[in-house]
C-alpha cells in the first residue's frame, strides 16, 4: 500500500483524494491516512502531493517506516474523505519549508 507520512501534517492539501480511484483516504484534523486494506497500489497519489508526503510502503524514506503502522491504525479510526478540502492554514509556508 501507499503511505502518508508526517510531511502531510499541517498541510493536508488533499489533492490525493481527487485521484484515488478507491476512496482509501481518511483524515483527522491534521493530516490524511491511507487505508492499506483498500489501496490498490495504483501510484496516482504520490506524484500529485504538493509536499511529497506519500510513498509506497516498500520504498519508505529513511526514518519514515513507522508511518506504515500509523496509516493502518489511524485509517481504521477516522472517516473517509471523498472530496478535496481547502488546505490547512499555513500549508503553503510549510510546503516551502519542506522544499528548501
Ligand atoms: Fe489511492 Fe492509488 Fe494512492 Fe492507493 S496508490 S491511496 S489506490 S491513489
């Protein structure tokens, strides 16, 4: 499955939701999570994320492997997000920080 990492936290642009064919994104007040039971590994969401927060579970960046389990548990506890929402306040500033 694909996995949302902490780079999403505080941004939550939700572009990912517009491309996912199976509605496997869930969200809470700070970020999105992918339900690994539903993800079909299409890969559509990773390149569209403005902050590069999404990675395949078999290719996690160094130090981010814990997000595999976090996505699984948080997706089970949070509602599905089916349509894009406005990003969180401060998202553009955070995206710039992550890119620099
Ligand atoms: Fe959805 Fe495809 Fe991303 Fe999985 S890889 S979360 S199916 S868009």
